[in-house]
DNA sequence: GATTTCACGTA
DNA sequence: CGTACGTGAAATCC
C-alpha cells in the first residue's frame, strides 16, 4: 500500500473518479491510522481526513463491521453512510455470526467447517493481513449486492428493496455506534429521587443495605401465617409460603398470582415486593454506577440487529427500563425531546408486505381497527384480537367467527401469514420483505419423531418473524433517514425502541425537528412501499421529559 | 465455576 | 396475545 498520509483524501478520491454513493473501503488500523481503498488503488490516511472527504464526496464507506464506526466515533468522526459487511451478511444468511472470514467464506460457498485460518494463506481467499482488508471490502460489497438481488428474486421479493434494506441496515450500525457513544440523557437528581422513593436512599454500607432489604422483606412476611418464614428470593420457598396461606399454585409468576391479589394481602404485598426488588437489583444504584456516566448519560452497547427477526438490541436496560423510571429521562438544559412512535405498525406492515388491497384500504384510517371491525361486523376489541392472533399465531380458540371473517375479508394478508407458518413448520427458511433470512433449517429441523408442539411453535415463530422483521426494517430505514436529516439541526437520536424514536434537539429547533421526523416517515414509506398503497402514521410529541409523552 | 431455570421489564 | 431481547438470582450441573 502506498504511504501517503499527507495527501488530501478528497482530492485523491476525486482523482480516482469516486462519485457520491460510490464505494470506498475503510479499515481502522490498530495504530489508529486509516486505510482507504477504491478500485483504482489504496491510501493510508488519518481519521481526520475522512470527515471533509465524507462531506465533499459522500462515498458509501465499506466497512467490515460496527467496530470501525466505534473507533471513528470515539475520535469524533461520524460518517454519513456505509456498507457494513457484517450487517449485510446477517441479512443475507441469518443468524448472528458475521466475522469477516465467515462472511467471506459464505460468499464463496466455502462450508463453515472448511474456513481456512488466517495463517494458512490460501490464495483464493483474501488475506487477513491488515493492508489487504480495505481492498477486500469493495469485493465483498459487490458480491453481497449481487447475492442479495439473487436471493430476493428467488424468494419472490423485490430486488430494489433488498439493496435499499442492506444500505439502511448498514447505516444503522453507524447509528448504533453513535447511540452507544452519546447515551440517553438522564437527570441524576430525578433518578436518585425516584430510587429513594421506590427502594430507599442509597445504602451507606453492606450493613445498611441488609437492613433495608430485611425491612422490605418484612412488609411481605408480616402477612404470612404466624411462624412461617421464607426467603422471598427463592421461588420454591415462596410457593411453600403461599401454600401455607392456602394458595396452591404451580409456579409463582405474577400473572398467575394476579387473581389472588384482591383477596390475599400476602399476595398483594408479594407483588409489590417483586416490583421494588426488580428495581433494587436491576435498576438500582449499582445500575446507575455502572451505566450512568459523569455527564449524566445512560450508556449501553447497541447492535443494529438481533440474530432472529432483526430488531435492534441494547444493553444496560435501555430497552427494558421500567416505565416509572422514564420520569428521570429529561432533556439537557436548552434541549427538548422529539418522541415519535409508529402507530399500529404491524397490521400496516402486513398490508404492505402481503399486498392486500383491502387491508391497505383499512390502513387509510388513523385507527385501522375501526374499518376492520366494520368489515368483519364485530366490535373493535374483537377485531384487534383477531388481527393480532392471525399475525402472532393463536393457541386458544382456534377459529371463531372473527377469524373466519378475517380470512374472507383479507385473503391475501391471511394467505401470506399462512404461507410463512407452513414453510416454518416444514423447516424451510423464510425471507422477510427486505430480504432477511429467517433460519428454520439447521436446528431440530424436519426431524422424523418431532412433536406437534415443536412444529406449531416454529409456525408461530415464522408467522411472527416475517411481520416483526419487516417492521424492524421499515423502522430502521426511518431511523437512518431521521439521523441524516436531523444532523444539520444539531438533533441526535438518543434512543431507538423498536417502533419508537427519541430525538434530543436544541429547544429552538424542536418544532422543526418534529416536523422533519414526520416528513422522514412519509419519505421512508414512499421508498419502502412504492406506489404508496399503505398509510403509515406516527404519533409525534415534543417534550422535556420522556414520561410526558403519552405511552 | 459454568450453565440452566425462573422471573419480569420493554416493544 | 404471541414473539423477541437483556438482566439478575437461585437452582442445578459438572
């Protein structure tokens, strides 16, 4: 590779005829320098050179994985778009494993157990020597794009949406790296006040902590039959305790205890105890010390997709923080949140991916369960349950009037779900609308002596995955669109929650940002479901505190 | 000490 | 009214 650290990267890209959207491979070396490669050659440069080149030329930077973005973001470099080989590999091949050697081997049809080690130096596989990685990136993208289109065609999907999805799934990895670096604004006084109310003040030491715990336990145990004591953290002992109070249950899950709550003060106290104990153990002071930075930002690791249907994941409780704690998620001084969530996303996605014109017509309503209910001649709650049961696979009350009418009113949509269910039951892989492979083979698959339960379980999974997965693809395309358009306003996405975006924005730009978030959804919907047959809607509010947005 | 099970929070 | 995820503590396995 040419050593040309001093050369102007933008000029070099121009000289190599790189236009906006053209690929340029980049690898961050262990020493922090950056290797850039385009079809015409390669260049050693610095992270600082990437930013002006990104603004000036706007290539699509090809990277191996989110690691590159994490390294660059740490140095203040945020790229506009990318092609992430690992993200696209997960889309193409399903599952989670996506290291360069594995992705490369899959593209070349090399079986997983025959992947050469980096040291073996097979000439037909790319070398893992650092200076070879950047040139290899361009080749990987070309192979992946071709493979995506082939796979989409084979699955009867639109080829254009497959490549567009690969791009947004890639750029979401940039967003994920930024979410991890930026964190979620949280007001320290507010969260400590909430915790004090729920689990008490921060313990002064181990003895104090034990006392607080014992006091919390006592508020349950004082309702126990006299003489009976139990460790509330042991489910077996809780069951015995409940039995002593005349309550016989097979397990002690909350939903099972719900019916005894009104009659038994013991059960009521236990359920309250569980809530407090959850916050004390998982979302308590240890959590704050671990995840809340000195800058009052709550940070966790983010992935652009999980290994199943492709939703984003986050650690540090960012995706499962109890709703009461949202009260402490407060915008920084001079800032506001724009909170936006997609309304009835799953039935709308079903209408779009199945191409059911009747269901698409229902989606023109703000509340699409109203026209569906009218169509089925049932009330709204019944229509909603029937729709959700069709998408997620009911286990009880198979059939029923509403379900039968749903089949005759929306045969295309129901047929789409049934196809997914049947394929999954048979152990055949599925592809989402955007082209993500949902693996059904490989595991316990089409074994001979397989239980009926295992088959119906797979059917439910497949039925759900094509909807949940496609919804995730639409959501992420929306998110990267917002990320790009909001940046000039100084607005940043600080949380992605499956169908909800939280954007942190300077106060004087909040109204603009809120309008932009809605515009981005319209733009995304046009690109995602061309012809605009299905209406997608978002509830968008501007708030200082996350809890102030209606939930 | 590592893995599995239970439980529960979010969508 | 099902799926998915991350988490912590107890139970269980080795």
